[in-house]
C-alpha cells in the first residue's frame, strides 16, 4: 500500500526541506521541487521522500488521525470514534459518475 504522510517543515534549504512527522520526531529531508516555495511551519503531504502538495493544518490532522487508526487496527487494537472525523461528520459520497451508475442500477463496470 502506498500512503502519503503529513510532515511539517522545520527548515528549508534550496529545493530541500527538513520535515518532521510529529513534534519531537526525527527530522527527514524532503524534496520540495514539485511544489515550490514553502515556509517553516507549513504542512506537506510527503510520498517517497518528495512533497506532493501543501496541506492546511486541519487536513494534515485529519490524515494523521486516519493513519493512526490504520496503525492501531493493524496492531489488533479497537478503533474508537474520532479517527475519521471528516467521514463521521457527513456520510461518505460516491463521485457523481458512480452515483449516477448506482441510481441506474449498474452493479459492475
């Protein structure tokens, strides 16, 4: 499974940023060439050592909570409410083209 993780910028030097996954965690160098200028404190979605996009702090927290839930379940723990706050606040919706297919009675590709 390929998963991007939120990381916060703690230092910037050229096309590299030093980033942490959480406060106090070990810092890692992240290539920021794909997204351009970033500032200390910015949250980035990082995949395979490269930043893919800038996240707002709320979105970064939602992703971190979801990843925490996945890690908890993978270790055999029970997931409590709150890990997927964006889904719990509103029922998940299908993209418009899939919703139209569902309403039309289609069950396969």
